[in-house]
C-alpha cells in the first residue's frame, strides 16, 4: 500500500537535508585538503634554501623606532566619543577630531592601510589616554626598522639597527641586533587602530582587515640615529643595507631645507658604500607629494630593490608618470593588474639615465593580501627568488595570525584558480596548482615569481605585516 502523502513529504525534506549536509561536508573536506597541500608545498619551497650557519647574512637597517599601542579602532573612536563621519575626506595630517573622523571614514570602508601625523599634541594625548582604558589594548615594538630587524634576526641574520630607542624598546630586540643610536628616555608612540573584515563604524563596513595609524613623533622624522649608524657601517661589513621609516617625515613641520638635508645625508651614506652591497628601500604610506618627489631624487635612484604593497605601488607609479599621487587604490587587486604595474614601474625606473653613484633597479617585491609577487633582474645579485617568494607568503600568515605554526583551519585562499599574467588581450593564463603553488617565469630581462597567501582568518595583528613580509623575502636572496 502506498505511503500517505503527509508522510512522504517530511521524508523527502529530511533526505534533501541529509544530501545537502553530505555534499557540504565533502566540499569542506576537499577545501581543507587543498589548503593543507598548499601549505606543505609552500613549506617545501621555503626549505629548499638554508642560511650558512658559519657566515649568516649581515644586514644593516635604519631608521627609527617606536612603541606601538594596538587597539580596536572602532572601540577607540567610541571611547573618545568621536562620532562616525559621513563625509569621508583625505587629509595629509590630522589637526582636529573632525579631520580624524573624516580621514578614518575615508580609509576604513575599503580596508586600506594608512598612517597620519597628528599635529595637535592635545588630541594625540587624548587618543593615547583613551586607548589605555580599553581592555584589549596591548603594547608592541614598532617602527619599520626595529620590526624588520627582529624578523631578520629571527630568520638567522646578524643585524645593525639604526634608531634611537628607549630601554623598553631595546629590551625586546633580539640578541643578534646591534643598535646604533643613543638611548632616549621617552619613546615615540604610534597608535595602531586595527579592525577586522566586516567591522562596523556607524554605517561604514570594512571590506578587509587593516589598520589606521596615527603618531605625533619627535625623534623619528629627524632620522637622528643616521650619523651613529653610518659610523658603524664600514666595520659591520653588511651584505645588504635596508632603508625604511621615511614616512615619518610625511607632513612633519620641518624648517625650510631641513628635510632635504636629512635625505641628502642618506644619499651620501649610500654613495660612500661599496656598490656591490645591495640597497633595499621599503616604501610606506606616503601622502605628501613633495616628500615623494624628494624620495625620487635622493633615495629611490640609489636603491637596487624596492618593497611595497598594493596601495604604494600605484601611488609611486602615478607620481612618476603624472606628477601626482593616488592615496587610495583597489584593496583587492587582480594579479594581472599588479603585474602590469610592476612591469611599468620597473621599465620606467630602469630606463632612466643613471648619474654618478646611482644604481640600476634589479628587484621589486609587492605584497598584497592575496598573493606575493617578486620581479628580479636576470644576472642580478638576487638569488633564490622562488623560495623567497614562498617564504614571504608564509610569513604573511605567521605574522597576522601571531603564530610561527600555520593552522590551515584558520586560513583561506582568495586568489583565483588561474590568473592572466597581463591585462593585455591574449595574455598567457597560468593555472593555480596546489602541489606547486609558486609560479615562476621569465620575461625580457627579468624573472617573475608569484605565490598565493594563506590568508589568516583569525587576525591577531595587521600592523607590521609588510615589514615582516619584506624582511623575510630578503633573507634568502642575499
């Protein structure tokens, strides 16, 4: 006898639910297997190259340092009763609470990293005091140079660090680091206002996890460790010089000619070095056009290598091509777009006629949320590009998740299953292979390597991500 219809319908519904659950479970298992395979493949690529224990790389890095106060950005705005602004505006520096709200509203929705100088010391002190009342507030060593130095030391390098640090800052440095610069009593403080993907501030919703940084530095803009650093360079005998932290000069109230004089002193330091010693310049969030033009005169032409993120690449490219900067760019750029921008920047910088003492650019490293891309000139000093790209990718997860051990249950891939190497019609398309995730190929006078990032889904810290990634990428290439 046929079953009553009122019994069949619930049974069919239950069966449909069970089938859907089974397919979902199978899909999740397949995704987990894929992530595990990508991780093991990246680890193998990273471990193909080791450091010489008898003669570890020696890296000199400057400049500056600070103590980072890391807080939830939205929570801090609420604590200081700064209301959400619905008039997003880009400001070169911050003087009022209104400007802070407008600037935060400008960068928060796209999830773009930003760093701004606060000229109003009373406002900055108010923000710092409010941050100390937040239960999740924590301190960390900050500044491009010290953060990169600690990563380099952790990877097995010996490091000379140029910076004037407090005893508190120096206490968390690796024993492999020598500090060149007098001790200061009061460290400069940077306020790191972090937020996760999907965070809400009024009607604003962040598209990706990132941070908005404010500071009111007094030591770092002057690069006041430069002379001590330079005096120790020759005896330290570095294999590589790294320059960073120059964004602290952005929008700072220098006396006429003062900033140019400090940048010229950096230029003279590089000119005094053996040309066989590589020089890497780590970019940052620059917004003052005049400073960027000074960097194009005094620093970039004397660098063999440049490191930057998906915001800083089009910013520099726009300045060179059109004489202006682009403060905000796509936070989720496609691979083809980044590669085209890297090629264009590389060709523009390498086609310039060199003046005496200037260097020909031979390396570009661009780090994005989804992938790492390296462009390295053939026959240049840089080696092991494939392994270095894998190491940079793994370091992105390690830093953001706050663990040396990578847990694929706390990671995801957001790179496409395949990518075009250019936006030009008919460009080669490269499939993504989980068992060989690092793709490398040759073009013209250079090689390009690209690796996916196992994007951390339980963010511990985004600040310092670029510094850790760039430092790790350099370790295997010198």
